[in-house]
C-alpha cells in the first residue's frame, strides 16, 4: 500500500484592501450613453432608400415604366425650381405633402463697430455672404399619417 499524501491545505484568500470607489472615465460614460441610445432606436429603418429604389417603387405603384416615372419626376423638379427660383414667388405647396418656401438674406459688408452686450467690449463685425435658405414644412394630413405616437 502506497502512502497517501495529506490533502493540501487551502491557502487563505488574500485580504482585499478597501479601495476608493473609482468613477467611470469620460470614455466609459460615453460608451454607456451610446449603448443606451442604441437600445432606444427602432431597428426597422436601418437603410435609406436610394434614388433607383424610389423610382422602382413608384413605377410598381403606378403601373408605369421606370423611364416614364423619371420623366414625371424631372417635370416636378423643373416646376419646383421655377417656383422657388429668383423669378418665382418663393413658395410652393406640394398637395397633401409639404410646403416649400425660400428666404433670401442680403450680404453684410462688415467692418462696422459694435459693442458686445454681455462684456461691453467693442469689436469689428465680419463680412457675411448672401444666403438662400429653404424651409420645408410638412402639411397636417401628411404629418398625421407618419406620426407614430398616439
């Protein structure tokens, strides 16, 4: 009979030193916030529709050829450009869809002295170019049809 070795004694667990509670770093906080936002987003709308897919769906829905749909789309685009262009009224309503309006701002030469109302400092204004802004406002019937909250 062979001698059996005595069972090894279990080593005592090292004593944990009470540590100061570490706050997560900025990077860790950002990743936690990003993960929460990902959970909130619906997974249905991941890919945007391409121009070709848009024309294809219109062609299927209207029983027209894809080339005919493109011709109709080009005609709509020409009307929009004419109405919103410099010689048009600057406003166009696409029925049951959206109201488009354009505002033009003039250029500012700059070089004028002004006073900062918060600090009281005097400064010279910068020149700013002219701008054209386009506003698109969804019409009520369209907004109600896409509204997911009830």
